[in-house]
């Protein structure tokens, strides 16, 4: 099956500043793709290129098999939801939903049918006669999504639609967007800097940095086998712990650092062990403590520096010599600053990255 969206050798520059660089991306039919990265990485710029809001410097964009590189946004068959609601304050919800359809010359009966269908899907039927001022932030964002929904298109683009909402509303609307995708089965591209949104919503995540896609894979693959140190550090809260050392391969592969020397039995090297300076990464949730750490192949003695109780779990900052680790423990753990504890982890849980290229070993 042909991809829903195909981006080929896309470049975008503003004067001498390159924002997107020879970018290639295929998005499958009905796929939910998340563009994830920190501010300035190019994710919203890429979305605006797909939408036709920015003219590309070079390359091509195909939507549903049609070359739309130079087509107007209205001709691309997309619906877009922005970070700001951008609703007309003087119009009712129904007026906001119907405005674009009336301008496009859609018959009244079909407009009514599309509005009713979108309102039913988004559960905003009781709100149709209200104006935006009488709506909560979550309700306004539902209306903004509904305005894209009534266009009855194959591709939806979301540009950080939940950024302006409080934490609980973000969680609720995130679930609703996922349910919406399951119902409609449309292709969706979603831009965010929030890794939790990316991990929970996406079929695949494209992690971007400096106008490039560093890794394009499923959430599980990105979490378990990050392609480079930047991706490993970006995904996870708290982020991955890193030890600065070197891989030695004189006999069996080992990692040596200020904390000691560890055998790497069980670690899956991509192209065989390579000796040299490296980073060893281990996620806080993959570190065992106390009695559970005793049988671990890699075991260290640590002192507790900071305790952050979160209810469901407890984050603990520990020191091993001059190294600092985040450890995720059970929420009811009775642990205090100054305690001495054992920590341990298995080699198959670690991630190794070349010190110079920062690529996964």
C-alpha cells in the first residue's frame, strides 16, 4: 500500500539558516505519527511544510499519492489543529464548525450532518449553541479539533494542541484523541515536546534534532534500544543515568569507569564489541535496590542524597563515588537521605554509546 504522506529530500532554509536538511519520511495509511523534540528542532516547521503554510526550499511532499509541494493548503486534503484554539469569539460553537464549510459552498444539509457527526464523536453536542467565552479550555480545544474533523479529510495535523491545558485536562484529552484515532482510522501527524504524549499516542515516533530525524521507530523500540545518546536522554522521566568510561575487549567485553569494571555478558552489540571511550546508560526503573540488588551481575554501594515521594513510586537520587544516579523505587519505600543502600542492574538492561559519535554500540 502506498504511504498516506511521503516526504522526499525536503530542505527548508531561512536565508543562510538551514532548518530542515534532506529530510525523508513516509507515513502509512491510518498511522498515528508523533514528531517529538525540543524547541527549535524543526518539528512544527515540518508540519507547516506538510500543511502548505511554508514554502519548501527543495524536495517534494506527496499526500495520498498526489504531489502537493506547491498546492495551496486548502487543496491538500488536510485538517489542522493548532496550539491556540483560534475560535471566532462572536460565533457559537456551531458557527465556528460551519464557517469553513459555508465558505467552501457545501450544501446546508451536508454541513448539518458533518457538524452533528463531529459533535457526537467529540461529545460536544450540548455545547453547540454556546460561544467560546462560555467554554472551558478543554471544551474549546475539542471545538478546534471538531473544526478540522468536519472537513472530512484523510489526514489530520496536530501542532501541540494540548500545550495550553492543565495537567489533568491534557491527560483526559490525550485519551480522547487516541480514541478518536481508533474510531476514524485517519492518518494523523502530531507535534509535541512532551515525551509522555508521544509514548502514549504514537504508532511510531520521529525524534528530531537540528532539522534531522535521529530515530523513527515504535515507542517501545525507542525506549528499549535508543539509536543514540540524545534519544536515550530525551526519553524517560527522570532521564537515563550515564556513566562515563570505556569498553574494553581484550578478553570478554567489559565496561570500566570510576565506579568499577563490569562484564557486559548479555548486552546485544549492534556490530560486535568495539573498544574505546563510551557512555553506559541505565534507566532509573531498571536499577534494583537492597536485597534485590544482591544477585545482580553489576552491584554498587550507594548513599542516598535526595528522596522524592510521588505516591505511586519514589524517586531517589543516590551517589556512587562522584557519580549520581536516579533510582525509581516502590512508592511506599521507607528510605531517607543519608541511608546507605546497594544498587544493581543487569548488563542486558544497559545501553552503550560511542563517546565521540554518541551512536549506539
